[in-house]
């Protein structure tokens, strides 16, 4: 049985996770041999990161803490990539 990798990240961008960031999450998740999930514990919602419909149900606004988990051969890399994408505000924020 493979190990589960988990990281927590806070959504920094003012728009939160809307359609464009959802698509970026799905595209990023597709690049890894892993099962990746994003959970919003405050709303009791967990989404498969490879499903745009599920990701859009996260109700993740600015300041929401998300838990990203992964399982599989590339789980650590996938979790790191999703965490980095969210931390940089989906490239929507001025640097």
C-alpha cells in the first residue's frame, strides 16, 4: 500500500478558486501518476483534483485553508505542484 502525502495551503488570491483556477488545478493534477484530492474542511467538501466539476464545488474563497492529499508513485510531486500553484494565487496576483 502506498503512502499518503498531505499538505495544507491557504488560498491567497482575492477571487478564490473560480473556473480558471479550477482548470489549472485539473491540468496540473493530470501531469502526475497519483490520485490527488483537495479538501475544504470548513465546508466539509473534498474534490478529486482531476475533476473540474468537483474542484469547482470547493467553495474556496480568499483565506480558505485547503488540505491537499495524494497517493501513488508521484504523490509527493503532485501535492507539491498543486500547493505551489495555489500559493502563487494561480498567477492572478501582482508580484
